[in-house]
C-alpha cells in the first residue's frame, strides 16, 4: 500500500460500537493476508489472517472480510473497547513467498469511552 | 516462551559509531526478519533469514549488516549510519519460510542517530 505521509487515517468510535477498518491491497496475486494491531511503543501484534480461498474468517470479536474482485480487505471489531485503540495494519503476501510481507499504510483506531 | 526479545530498547549513536541490535526467540521458529519503521509509517522489510541463511535483502545499504549466529539469534550490525536511519527497528520470527500463521514481532529498538 501507499504511504499517507505523516498523517495516519483515523477512525474514531464510541466504546461498545462496532468498528470497520478497511484496506486496499495492491497485488492481485497476493493470496495470504494478515491484520496486525500496533500499540504505541510496541511491535505489531497478529490479530487474524485469511487465505485467498476464503472470503470471511471470524475470530474472537474480530472478523476479516476479503473481496478479491476489488482487492479489498476489511477488519470488523465487535463491541469496540478502549484497549482496541491502536494503529491497525493489513499485510499481504504471495503464496510460495510468504516470508515477504508487504504492509498497508495503517489506520489509527481511537475508541472514546 | 512465545516472545521475540529485542535489545536494547533504545539506542542513541553518533554517525561514526559501531553498534549492534540483538534479537532472540525460543519458539523454534526457523525464519527471522528485520523491519524498519518510521513514525506513522508501516514496517518496511529489510532482511529475511531462513534456516540461518540470508534469503532476502531488500536493497538495504551496506551500513546495515545482518547476522544470524544460530536459529535463535539475529543481529543487526550498524556502522556509519545517517540521521535519516533513525527509526524503530523491529525483529520478527515465523515458523518457517512460508511465514504461515504470521509473524511474531518484538517490541523493537528505537534508534536515534545524531
């Protein structure tokens, strides 16, 4: 994904609401995708992944949706909590070259109590 | 142990200094990675080691020199850096070179070059 310079897109939600974070990926050949959460001063933390043979995968309070037609990935967080406040990155990789991940530009999620 | 440990957490170095960043994992992962992350930007891949051999170098300047002494350790040797090299340096590991199940990242070393 392209960098957005010094300003991260920000999504502000009220505690308890659902959040949807979007990501447009660049390589139509990519077939493995991961969402990461990065809190201030920490490294990225794995949230959920999905392979290209799926269009939806659910975890605990999180759901990832994949639309290969438009190269779009989304992360849905149910009942958003203040602890969910962080920067969220999507990452894409190509089958047989999984160790070369490319990260999207990131979205900052701000949860208001 | 499910962590990737990076030391030091913070490092300030002059442009003529030589320093090293260290990364350690005891999860039996056979692929290890160095990423560079500037403020408000996504992590950018620098190097990949697979089974202790360098498999990817993303055209990183030679002032950055990686080393993988064994399957648990990854170093990044720094020499003659520039102020623009100031960034968060992240180490990650994965089960094998397929990277399946994603990476486990360390908390990073915050490097400032003065």
